[in-house]
């Protein structure tokens, strides 16, 4: 019986010790808080426990301290949001960018004449449309696409849903070639055969001619179709790379930019035979369309064009816009920095990422998705069919949808969003165009009369125009993406706000950690030791 009573007594004694220990721990924590409030470097905290201060004064300091914490947290949250959403800034570089550090632009010239009337009279073929064979109808439909007239005939005949590479052959056979387009070319005061400077390239404008673009082998992957070449350019780059720019002075390619002198960098005399114009095949327009791109861009026509008209000198004063990106931004996502580094975005058909190449590939993919075919000028693989006259309205709808998505006027729920951000190291070309009259036929006659030029053509049978291209200035302002708000700036801003509202510093943080770890731990340990010592003393006494 005694043993049972002893067990009960010990149980109640243990419970009593546990409760007493809890009270002691609460007392230690309260004592530690009072000690911290008295010795803390945080502003206003000592007034919470200072003796001789009325309750109203303590209430005032408590309210002030809580208000300071709320304001500080609110502003810190604003700083955090800014750090996460707007850490990048685009600023003007302190040094001007020389034209010698950028490539000469890639120049694409597209004749407005799509079908030489002396070779294929589009109007005459239209008149005898009902007498055409199946092969002739297919050729007519292909050339109709190139002409841009999109003549529609309600003859009850079913049109083709798709075609193959024969469309390229038909367009090439009737389009003006190099000798039909170029008379002579002067590159930096050196007469160079135009066929060496300009190479054939296929665009939405039909057969065009490009200068200073990269070779097709460097631009495209081996995933593109193998039936025909988008570009006849075959000169490999040398002394230049997309990542580092020019690293060699030994005859680099693409052609390097140079300061303009008294003469234009490039002077091209263009001519068109007067009998090649057709009444229905693109008869509204005349002359040539000029496009400027970066050499790494797929030479494609766009709305950003310049016009070279017959009987005029069209002078293009080229300027460029350069944006470089700091390597410190590589840790941010492309969406935040608003650009892609070269290794970040893989393109299926292109080896080099540029925003223009990305859009060209996206247009091809989206066109195939909606129309089940692609334009002959679009990059695609061997499995895809080429669109015909039946798909023209669908292709136009695709371009309109993509334009609306880029303007954020339409949700991209159908896959039309390309997300083609600029490259982090990007160069974009622009130009101002000046025009003056040019009587090319008279000039050629006088040169021939003075035996200064061997003119073997009938100058009266041609309409002449001239294109001059040069850099507007020797240096241009460049831009740079860099960190607006790095981790150091973020911590500095937080520290400034904490110091402003609370008098908080790094040592204040160390002080808090010290009180809730070392100081509290040693107090608990001392209390436990005292409890053990008291228990031993009570046993000895008993």
C-alpha cells in the first residue's frame, strides 16, 4: 500500500515540477524580452519597458512602432516587386559606336516586274485561259501568285489545293534575271560584276536579289526542304561571327561597314526593258523594292521597304540601332530581360537566332497549322506541301492574325504567338531616302560616244534608275541592357528602409539572433542546472 502511495506522490511531484519549469521558462523569456528591449538598438523599443513612463506613453510608442513596421513592410514589398518585375534598364552607352564595328547591311532588291512580257505575256495567256492545257493552267496559276494580281476566274474549274517545287521553276523562268535587272555595280569605287555581288533569293515578292547576306549553308539547318535553294548565296563568312563580331581585318565577310566618303559605299545602276511590262501582272507598280536587313537575317520582304523608281537616283542614308546586353543578366529569364542570348532559343530551320528568323519560322509553322500548306518562300521541310491560289485568303488571314497578336489586340489562343524577342546582341538598320532625277539613257549615250564605256545595249529600249547606299554618319549612339536592380541594390534598399523606419542594421539582426539563441539557451541551461542542484539538496536533507 505504501508503495502505491509513493508512486502517486512521485507522479504529482513530477507534474508539479513540469508546471513549475514552464512558469520558469515563461519568466525567463519575459525577462529576456525586457532585457532586449532595454538594450536593443531598435528605435523606440526601450520605451515599452522603461520604468516611470505612463501607460498612455507606452501605448503611443507601441502604436508608433507597429505603424513603422507596417509602413516598412509595405515599402519593402514594393521594392521586392520592382526587383522581380523590372530589374533591367536600357541606357545609352557612354561611347559612340563606329560603323566599322557593324556589318554593311544585307541589301535585297526586288524588281516590280514579276513576269517579262517578252518571255511570258501574262495578259495574252489570260485571254486564252479556256484553251490552256492542265500543265499550262498550273504554270499560269503559279505566275499569278508571283504577279500579286491574284486574278480569280469563275470558270467552274476546281483549283489546286497545293503544289510542289515546280512553282519555283515557273516563277524563275519568267522573272527578270541578273542581266535583266543590273547594268553595273560600284562597290567602294571599284567596278564589280553585279552577278558576283547579288545572288538570287526567293521572297514573297517572287525572285529577288540579295547582297551581303550569309550563305544558305550557314543560315539554315539541314531540316529544310532539299528541292530548291532559298538563296543562291554560297560565300562562307570569314573574320566575323554573330557572337563576337569582327575578329579579323583580312578581307572579312559579311562586308564590313566603313565611314562614308564623297562617294556612296554601293552604287547600283538598274535597268528594265520597256517591253517587259505587262498590263495585268503587277502593272500598278514600277521600279524596285529595296529591303535592308542584318546579314544573319533570312532575306525576306516586309512592309519596311524603300522604293527605287525609274528615272531617279534613290540615295539611302543608312543608320543603325545597336543594343548590347550585360552578362550579369544571364541569370534572369528572357521574359524579364526581354531578349534571348544566342544559345537560349532553338529554331528548327535556322542555325542563328534573330527575331526576324524567328518570325519567319513562326509564320511558316502557323501557316501550315491553319492552311495545311506553306508559301514557297517560307522555310519548311520536305513533308510540307506548298500553297496555291486556293490558299491565298488563308495565308493572308494568318499574317493578319500574327500582326494583331504582336500589337496585343488579339489573344494568341490559336498558336499564333511567336514570342520572338530580340537577340540580346542586336543590330537593326534603318535609312532615310533621298531622290533626285536621273537620265540614265543620256548618261550611257555620252559615255559610249566618248569611248569611256563599252555599251552593247540599246539604251533607248531601257528605263534606268540608280541606287546609292551609304552610312549617314561615321558613329551612332548605342544602347545597353544592364541590371537596374541587382541583389546588392535590393539588399541596400531593404537595409535603407529598415534603417529609416526602425533603426535596423545587420548588427541588429545579429543582436536578435544572439538573444533568441545563445542568450536564451544559456539561461535555460543555467535554470536546469539550478533545478538539478535544488533537487539534489532536497534529497540530502530528506
